[in-house]
């Protein structure tokens, strides 16, 4: 009974640690990833639609700053314990992020060449589709995080229930022996 209870407590500790380290913290990273992606999108949009926006060179520097943050967040995320589905989804997210960054670079080149209109068409067409796919990958990661977190909570509940049953059994045996 004592050995089983000890194992259950270790299992509960491991589950709660994993919920924090491998589920909660990466979910926070997903929020920051999303924020950086949207900020990039807004910068490009402002550049294309406003004559008062950033120059192409300034835009490029701002986008690179966000790209470094995104790469850092993905790197931190990749160092957590992930299920196979999560790993595949994270790789797909990185590919979408890179595709979107390539489109941004094409928009900047077009803008530098004095063809903002073509850049705007690229941004609104292929850029929008790629951006939506990127956000879709973030949503997919969030759903996986939620599902795995629920499994960990269920494992903890199972361990607690088993420990409670063992305690009830011990108390019952003590009462019977005492009588």
C-alpha cells in the first residue's frame, strides 16, 4: 500500500509538472507567436496601404526583429516534451512561418522596385492564404496542448482515486483488526 501510494504521488507530481512545463508554458508561447505574426502582418499592411508608413528598409528591419522573436519562441517550444502529433505540427508551423516570411520579402522587393501595387496583390492573395494556414497551425498546436493536458489531468485523477481507495482499505483493515 505504501509503495503504491508513493508511486501514485510521484505520478501526480510528474503529471502536474508536465502540465506546467510542457502544456501551460508552450501555450503562452503560442500566444506570443500569434502576437508576433499579427504584428508582422500589420506592419506590411500599413506599409502597403499608407504613404506615411515605414520605408522598405525600415519595414525589413522590423520584420527581422519579429522573425527573431518567432524563431526563439519556436526553439523554446521545441525543447519541451512533445507527443508525435505535436512535433509534426510544430515542424509544419515552422514551414508556414518561413513561407510567410518569403512572401514578405517578395513584397519588400516589389516595394523597393517601386511596384507597391504588385506587392499589395501578392500580400492580399497568397500572403493571406499563407497567413491563415500559419494561424491554423497555431490553433492545431493549441488543440493538441489541450488534449494532452486533459489526459495528464485524467491520469492524476486516477492516481488520486487509487490512493484514496488504498487509504480506505487500510483504515477498514485497522478497524477490523482493532475490533
